């Protein structure tokens, strides 16, 4: 889903050539039907199964966007001359990146391209976020994240995030703690300290689930229920939660 940082976040679901505003359906019954067709989001070819959230197997093995260094940026191998797509790497990895703190369920450290702020935080369902460092490339941000993650989580508990079980954290104080505790390590990197304000993100949710039931089109081609809200990339229905990013490339129809 496409998102815009407003109060609350505005969501649009791409179906075919249209962008459907989803906020207007909150509190209403919707029906999503999957007709069995999946298309690779890179090549457009019909596939029987998607990999890496929307790609064909061949594309997942060929594209730089699907390489292990996207998940673990500290493993970037561009300098070794083995990048799958050097031009893509230059356009995406050799861009300013932000190291940030966020709270989706608990305090975590994360990184993203500066151009992906605040989209990255919204996609993760963060309630609060704070940029703390700016660096010039993805590898550097990944190396910094790896060091800090030895003491601080770099994962989101998606179930607690969807239940709005959010730990109260003083992000500005945590930023100062990192600058102090990791000063010797950060001195080895070219990184700009940031002094920005905490960003609070409000999501369009009428009711959070008390129990999490995960829904998917592979087992249930027709999913219908009252849309109680949207958070991260999840539709929160009265019958369960549906990860829309996981189903990129699926041909679906929406009725409301």
C-alpha cells in the first residue's frame, strides 16, 4: 500500500492502474478476492509462487534488490565487484542513509535511505521515530546498525505492533545514550549527528485486535470482514490481519 504521513496516515491500495483510498472503508465490511493469478512485480510474468514479496524465483536470484545485502547491508559486496546490478547499486545504495530509533512495539535501531523517510517508519508500524545519524551510503549505515544492535534490538515484534502494545520510550534520551555509549565506534565512521525532534505517527484504527490471526490468499482466496483499521502494511479486519506487502503481485478485486 502507498502511504502518506498525515494525522492519521492515509493509505492507498494499488489495484490494476488505480490507487484506491482505503481509509474511507474503515468501519465498513470489505471483500478481497484473489483469482489465482500472480505476476512478478519486476518482469510482469505470470508465476505460480512469489518470492521476496512479489518476485519470480528467477528474478529473486538475479536482482540486486533481492540480494542478501538488502536484508543485511553490512554484507554489501559492491567493492568486491560482485554486485548483481552495479548501476542499481549505485543508484540505491550509494545514497544518503539515515540511522534511526523507533518504537513499533519496543525500542529498536534501524536504517533507511533518506528518501524513504518517513515511508519506512510507516511500513514498520512505528508509533514514534527519531533520526539520529546521517551517512553517505548503505554499507556504512549497516555497519553502524550492526554494532548498535549488539545492545539494542533491530527487530519489530509485529504481533505487539498490531495490538498497539507499545513500550513508552524517551527517544531523545536514548539518542544521547547511544552517542555516549558508542562514541568510540562511531568515531570510526563518517557520520553526521542529527538533532531532530521525535516524529509521532497516528494510524487509522478504530479497534486493535486482542488476538492475532494471520490471513493469506494462498489458503483463503476470499477474505471478507469489517475493516477495523490499517497499520504498517496490514489491514486489520474483525476476522484477522492481512499483510498486503506479502501479497504484492497478486491479482485481487476489492468490494465494499
